[in-house]
């Protein structure tokens, strides 16, 4: 069976998830630490990794600061496109 192309929405979710995860890996920050900074249960953060569209703006503001996301990475997350 041929591999199906990801929908635009699924592609945006994947880009947001990988952009944030990549920065977490570079900064060596784990999900548990992010949950603590966001003042959210770790299970909530795990759910939001699977469904990045559920992140709140406040969460994103804190992650931008905590992870040191660049303007390019922020645009990737918001627009859902690589190399914006």
C-alpha cells in the first residue's frame, strides 16, 4: 500500500513538535522540567506533545524564554513550515 502524504494540519503538528523537542535536546531540558516551569502536570505536557495545537500562548511564551527559541524557530512553530 502506498504511503500517504501527511495532511497540512498533521505536517504543522509534526514541525511544531520536532522544533520544540530539538531545542529541548540542545538545552538538555526534559519534559519534567518544562512541566515544572509551566506549572502543569507532566501528563498534561505529554498530551500536549502529542497534540501541539493544545499549547496555550502563555505556555509558548514560557518555552520561548526557557528554551531560547530563535525567531526562526518561533515562526516554524506558528506557521508550521520549515525554513520560513
